[in-house]
C-alpha cells in the first residue's frame, strides 16, 4: 500500500515532467520560461523536491524490505520453473527499479546540478534573461552515450511502470474482476506512451530537428 | 507411451534432496498423472526400492490434497485443474517430465513430494469462521442476500486450499488463499460480525507463517485449480484497509 501510494506520487511527477519537457518542441522561450517559472517558486520548489525525495526513499526502503521477505519465503528454488501468466516486467521490478535509480542520480547530476558537463556553465542567458535550458538539453543529448543511457533508463522506467501503474489499483483494492484486465492494458499503453514521449526529445535532437539556440 | 521422469527424492526435512531419473514404459494415454506414479511405485516396490511419497485423496479435483509441481508449473500444464485431473495424453511420447514438490518456505518437505501445509490451516483458525449459531436452514427470504454477493461468495468458497497459489507465486505468497477465505465470509451477512477482526487476524498469521508478499504478478490465479480470481486479492486489500481505518478510528 505504501509502495503503491509513493509509486503513484512518482508517476504523477513523471507525467508532469514529460509535459514540461515536451515544451522543447514549441521553442526556446517556452521551455526556458517554464524552467525560470519553476525556479521562481523558490521555497515551494524545494518543498516539492523534498517531498519527491521522501517518496523515492520510502518507495525504495519499503520495497527492499518486502523483497528480502519474499526471498526468504522460498529458501529452496525450483530446479525447473515455468511462468504461466507473470510478465517479465512484473518479475523484475527490483532490477528495473534499481537501474532507474542509477539513471535518476546521473540525470540529476547532468541536468539539475550540472556537474557532468562543464560546457553547460558556458551557456549565456537567453534574450529574456532566463537560463538557456533549451540549448543545454540540445548539447547534452547530442552525445550518443548520454542519449543512449537516457533511452535505456526510460526503457526500464517504462517496463517498471507497465506493471507498476496498474498494480497501484490492485494494491489499494480499487478494481474488480472486469476492470483488472483493462487497467493492466491501460497501464501498459500508458507506460509505453511515456517512453515514446520522453525518447522523442533525444531522438529529435540527434536527427538534427532541434538545434541549439546559441553557439558555445 | 514412454516417459523419462526426474523426480525430487528427499528422505526428510533435515537431509537435502535431489532429482532422481526414472523411466516408465507402455503407459496408456488415458492414464492419469497420479496413476502413472502409482504404476512407477509398484515397479519400485517390485524391485525392492523405496516408493515415491506423494499426496493424493479424492483424485477428482475437489479435495486439494494433491500438490505437485510438474515441469515448473504448480499442478502441471493443464490449467485449470489439480494435478490429479492431469492425463498423460497432455504430454509428448518420450517427453522428459520434472516433478518437484510445492516449494514454499512455509511448507516444509516431509518426504519426497509430500509437504506440510498446516500453515494454511492456522490462517483459517485465526479467523476463517463465523461465530453466529447458524442452526438449521432458515426460511430463505428471512435474510436477503443479493445475487451478485451470493455468486461472488460462492466463487471464493470454491478454494480447495491446495496451496498452489503460494507454490506458483514468485514470492511464495499465500495472498490468494487468504483472500478467498476472507472474501467468502465477509460477503455474507453471517460473516459480518467478525468482518474487521477476521481480516486483521488472518493477515497477521499469514505474515507470521513466513509467506511472502503479493507483487501482483497474477501467477496464482493462472494455476489455481478452483479458478479463484486475483481480484479477490484486491478485495482483501480493500477489506484490510477498511479494517485498519475503522480500528484506528476507535471502533
């Protein structure tokens, strides 16, 4: 239940984050203005960050605890094991979750703290005086390794959510026999739409459809 | 038909077991899986070897005694159905078949393929009953039960308590069993008085017996011989949340 609620908080963040990022397709002033707007929230932004961080910590702490209990519940493994219904995603939530965690840490160091790419400090403010997030994203994703790890991270996040999003309803008992298969399908579609939405950004950059707003 | 069998042999809970190879020949396709094991056991007895210990009783899928993992699936490949309802015609001639016990930490192996499923009994003892004196059958219209509830309670009551849900669960969780027992009683008016205490007690004993946690893989409902739906687990979660809330509200 705790896992489901903290998971849903993080899912809502992931949706909001995608909607914010997709503004890169509208133009530099949109996404730069959006990011300035977030920074202008000041203490509220930090409150949200702290809230999300707490959700992440609780989500991981509780699931690790549960996963250890689950391992102990079957001390001797089957020699031959065949799954009838359990999906790959549902059986590898800890694996996908931990790789996503590694990705999030890198992603924050890359674009939020900006310590992995020294070029980002050279970026000048845009004509409206906002930090040029647009060009930062373009320069960041022009690196194939950065984009590759991003796509991999997002792939595992989608895998995680293809099970996790519909699991939320089951864990809180918000479904019935008819609704369950529909929620499972909906969850899968939702997860892969997120994947498509997020990966469209590095893809558009690598294809040269989005060019930096300023030269370094 | 001929088969190569790999069967788990284990003297008792203390000594480690291993898979042992056996050959069975000239088996009729209409032989049931357990009859095939009976034939093998007679041959073993004839050769003066220890027969293979396995559980079975009614052999018509209603008692929930038989419990084998065949080729990695609880109750074998013919779902829904208990392993006693599995026939050799389901397999290819000459196939290799692996037979293991239900592997759940809470179900210790007694011998070979026989496991101790008394943890399930203790879950039921914790609250899977009603305290109302039901007496003889009352006038049918004196307690009105909506058809939908009656059907749902009947579906949950179909659970035969074989433990395949826990055996198939990647986490060794007995949630489907507990969910069926909780739902079946909480849906009917006779079960209302203990509605909250029942779910809290049964879940507490389930955890204490060392079963794992549900991660919603639905592997349990796929192997359940009584076709209990995993939506009963959602109902159990709902009942549990409701009971906890009401308890903390001081009722």
